[in-house]
C-alpha cells in the first residue's frame, strides 16, 4: 500500500506544472488536463482555466433532406409529405462544461423548441436533439460538430416524430459575447 502511495505521488509530481503550484493544485491540474483538451483547438492556444465552462451561440439554417433506401430493400417504401415544417433559420445555444465535456443547450426556431444533450471529446461534439415537450411529435435527431478556438461548427440531422419529414441543418456558433 505504501509503495502504491509513493507511485501516485511520483505520478502527480511528474505532471506538476512549473511555478508555485501547491500539491493539491497540481493534482487538480493533472486530473482535469485530459478533460480540458476538447475546449481548445491545440496545445498552443491561449492559456485558460482547465475547468472553464464555455458558452456558444448563433444560428442554424435547415433544409429538406432525403432518405436513401438501398436497392435490396425494394419492399420498403417511404415518402416525404413535402411539408415546409422545419425549414428555415433558427437559434442554437450550447454550453460545454470544461471539467466533464458535457454539452447542454437549446434549439429554437423551425426545429424547436428542443434541447441538446451530449459530449465533447478531442474537440468533437456528439449530441442528441430532443423535444422540450416529447408529446408534440416535433423534430429530434443528432448534432455533430467540431470546436476550434474561435468557433463551433457542425450539422444537425433530424426527423419528425412520425418520420414524415427529414431535415439537415448547418450551424456555426461563436463564443457567447463574441462578435459573429
């Protein structure tokens, strides 16, 4: 047991940043270093608090999407009702918890009202879009994106609750408080 404690102290000391950091601060820095990586574009980015929560905001633009049915599924039929529901511009706001990589957010406009729940890992966003009111049969789907130091961009692929309309939306978000 004593040998294990010694190895842990040695591991923390090896990861200790230069300067006047206390052992507790070094331990915290070492344990959050791997989870803070998703918030920065590269190691050369400006220094920030490792556990900083970062908010992003902006708009999306959604358009009709298509579904490709493989030829060997010839008995499968699907038709789009040619609705204009879910087409247009809307607002998207996301918050990334730097300590855990957890993403939460909101979608308003033609695809909303909806919530976003997911994770950022190695600068990549993967999340689900769910209805604020699950009984309204509105759009749900996936949100995928990537984070750079000055923007977050990606796509949303969604469908109505009865799969009668498919939409694809693209978005570019900026850190909250920054100019678009």
